[in-house]
């Protein structure tokens, strides 16, 4: 009878240990919270974009590579 109690206790412990490991969150999975509340999918935006040549081209202001705190018009 004593060995049966030990067996049941060991079985109970093994089942609970397995469930603890199974509940760990997989960080590689995509969640709705990551999509809508995180910064994972935010991108850079073009400032003051203007369409020219009947919508075939656009110009935008971007940070200047040559002048500190300056802006360049890029096409």
C-alpha cells in the first residue's frame, strides 16, 4: 500500500511539472497584442510627401545627410 501512495505521488508530481513547462509562453509566436500595441511593425514615414508629374513621382522632406538638423527634398 505504501508503494502505491509513492507511485501516485510521483505520478502527480510528474503531471504537474509537465503542465508548468507547457504553460511557458513562446516569445517567437506573433500575438494580437504585439501587432496592435507593440512597436514591432512601426516604420519610418516620409514627412510632407507631395505627388508630382500627375502622380507618377513624389517628393518628400528627409533628414539631411550633409547638414545637421537640416532637411533635403528628395524625389
